[in-house]
């Protein structure tokens, strides 16, 4: 069941009290969604998120009854009425019984602490695959299974391993690996094409580092110099541990440079958006 934050949410074109929200809708039919980070009142990388949502709809043979301008207006309106400057907002198109309803609401977020960025975070390997990795579609059972394992192991994230033993992505993030002056990440056909992932790839190439989108077996990650998580909430977050394998990712100069340039990219986006 979905749980929301703040006083108001949006259902189709109407602003409603959060007291009236029924989160059980998520278990019915099929839901396409995006989670967008609100930073200084601005929906970060809005255009990329909406483009991915329409791509998810095309892959799923679904038609969204809206467009980018209407979605932007909805997000900005909900941000304004809730007086939110920082947080995560979720937009969902729920298809059920030949109807499509649009939901827009704030959700709980977990942003890494300064300590997490300075020291890195722990992760685990999790054998599992998304049914359709390129489309952002709700899979409630898969999400609950992964979250349960993350809680049990008290780690920040779970790194998914496919049936062939290859690293694909994080349960709610993308994964990058660094070896010398080369940055590795999984082929786009194997993962959700993350918004932050795309920005990082641009940054890596502009820095002059090699980028390789290739499958890496989980047994080979011990040979990497460092790994990091990328995503809406974590941004660029170094990994210090995968199961029992330790890494010094937080002190890797390439990862530090990518982190700093990504922060600059965010500030530039905000200036242009406003």
C-alpha cells in the first residue's frame, strides 16, 4: 500500500486532502510511475523523467492521457500547495478496469547523510531480475522481497544479479564500477535507463575517461577499484562494501570527481529551470 507525506495530493486534475488518500490502488491493475526529486522547489531533470515515462508506456502498449506540460503544471502546483522545497514526488498512471487515473503525491525519502558520502555505504548481492527492466512499472512483490532483505542485512541497497550471474542494477538505483581510468556499467537493455545514469555517462565522457557498458559477473567485482550507486535520492554515492568484500570507493579520485561534477550539474539545471 502506498503511504504519502504532506497535506495534499492530486488525483487526476483535483487537489485533495491526504486524509482521503487510498494507497490500495497500487495493487490493482498496472501502474507506470516516476519518482522526481524536488530540490529548491524545482523538479530535477523533469524532461528526462517524463520522456522515460512515455517510453515506459510505449513499451507496455499503454497510452497516457496527458502531456509533459500538464504534468509539469501538476507537479509545480502540488509543490506549491504543500510548501515543499526539498523532497521526492511520485507521479503514477494507474490502469485498471479500462480506466486510467493520475496520482501525484509526496513520499518518504531516504537521502544519504554526509557521513554516507564521506565513508561510503554497505550493499548486498540479490539474485533477481525485473520482468521488464526498461519500463518503470510497479512490481509490488519484487519490491517487498528486496526491501525485506535490505532491512534484514541493514544495508543501504541491494545489487541485483541476473540468472547468468551478471550485475545489472541496484534495486532502486543504477550501479557503476571503476577500474583504473575506465568506468563500467551494465548495458542499457539490461537495466532501467536511469536519469542520473544518463547524466553520469555524459560527465564520464566529458572528463575523458573510458566508459564501457558491458556485463560484469558478480565474481569479478572484487577486482574493481571502486563502485558507486546512482539515482534520484542517492545522487552519486560510493559503496564501501558488497556482501563481505570491502572497497575504498569513497577515496577513489574518479568517483570523487564524478560526484563533484554531478553536484555542479544540478545547480546549473536549477538556474536554467528558474
